[in-house]
C-alpha cells in the first residue's frame, strides 16, 4: 500500500495521532469529553462536536451545515454500519446566544426543544423522498442536546 493511500486519524480535541476510526483518545481531557478518532482530512478546528459518539453508535465526522436551531454532521453509523447525517439541536450555543440577547432563555430553549422533537416526529410519519429523507431515529444525548439521524 502506498503512502498516499494511508489514512491518518486524529483526536479532534487534542490532535493526537490515533490508529483507527472511532478509536477513543486516551488523553485525560479527551476521555472526559469522549473524543474519538476521525480522519485527519475531516478535521475542522471550528466544529465543536467532531469526534463525539452519539447514542453510542454514530461517530460525528464532519460538519455539513448550520441553521437556526442546530448543526448537521456527516457521521459513521455502527450497528449497523452505514453513513448517516446527524442533526443536533445545539442547546449550548442557543443558550449562549439567548443570554447575550435577552439575559434569559430557559423558556425559549424549551420551546425550541419541543419544536425539534415535533419536526422529527412529523418527518418520521411522512413517506421518504429524495428531497425529504426518512428519519432513522431521534433521541437525546449528553449535555441535553437532541439529535435526529438521517440517511446520507
């Protein structure tokens, strides 16, 4: 195998070189936050959830886009193995913005959480189309963020 076809993996938090995709980083800080190896080519220093393992089976690889309520990542699913897109309701970032603008935000966050859940439920009930993908699952993960998982 030539050097150009080898993939380099790293921890998105501390940038330590790791040997395989989804390998947990052994640095103390990274173990606390649950960082896992991603391909070095996907690394983006402005993408805070990169390397997170969502629902114990979706490794967030690369940010695809941001919107009013959250952020969408390209992810690798395990059990079953498949490429997916994961949409997160980023409550940490929403709280920061609401505190800066209004000084509060708990009621607004609760409203956004219920809207996110309702959107996922409505999408799960609709027939799948190219412009409107099926939703594999919806749940909550650490730090109180919500997620929805779609085909990619």
